[in-house]
C-alpha cells in the first residue's frame, strides 16, 4: 500500500538546518544586545575655550641709549736715537750643533764600558756554538741555529702530566749569551707552566759558548727561539 503523504512535503526533513540557523540568529541578537552602548548628550558637547582680550599684555617700547666711545689717547712723541758711526755693535755668534767624528768615537768608547745587548741578527761576530769553530765566519750564524735546534731535539722530553691533560702548544724561550759565554736570563712564555718548565730545562742544558763580539769586544747577545709541544 502506497503512503498518502508526499515525501517533498515532509517538514522534519530540514529541521536540523533550521535549528542551526535559528540558533545563530539568536546568538547574534544576544551579542548585539550585550555590546549596545548609550551615551549622554552632555558628553558629546564640545567645550569652547574663551580667551579674553584682557589677557594681552602690552610690552613697553624701550630705547637703547648708546654711549659714545672714549676719545683716542694722544699719540706719543717719536724719539729718534742717533747712533754714531764709530760705535761698535756686538755680533751674535751662532755655534754649530753638529757632532764631529771625534765626539762620536768618544761616545762609542763610553758605551763600550757598559753592558750593551746586541741582537743576534745584527751582531758582527755571532756567538760560536761548540762544534762551529772551524766553520767560516759568514756561515757561523747558520751553524749556531742548526746546533741549537739539534740540542733541543736531543734533550726534548714531553711532560707526562701535560700528555695526560692533553696540553700542547708553543713555548717562546728567550735567553742571553753573556760576555763570558754562559747562558743567563732564561725567560719562557707558553700555554702551560709544565711546558714552560720543560723548555727552561732544555735551554738550561746549553753548553758554554764563545761570546759574541761587536767591534772586537765581547758583548751580551739576546736570543729567542720557539719550542713546539705537539701530541701525536
């Protein structure tokens, strides 16, 4: 048996959609009602600032009185001094300030009496490392550097505590070859005290040398060399 009602005329078909639309309309009306504000008419009036004409102050005109400058002083009378031709006029003698060659020699001789440090790079006769006596004079500088590097390699010993801590780096050593050939004034600068101590020990074992000479006289010769400590 067929139903008597038309399916298109079913009112419950879109009831949920109508419910949602009605709920949105009610929420919108409620929100507008809550946000609705009213203002009093007195708050909207603009107030005018009245400026009275009585507040204007009249500034009196003042006249600046100019004082005339004082009159200039009368000119002093010119005095003309007559000098006779026979009067002797002393002449100013300017002495030369240039240093003569004899004075330079005297100053050098005075400096030779003191301990003067002559750098290794410019000294005339470099210190002679043991074993470089028979080397030519112009080759002794290279022989000295080669011998001291060989000495460092032969006496090198890496500190155990530095190995355990993984410390490595470069230590700069500076010392002086005295006028008698001894090694003095050893100074070190590096990343760790243990490495500095080892570098000082190595340089302290350098042998006595023939001192360097400048103008035929023994002088103090400073020398510096880096020692590298590197873990393999």
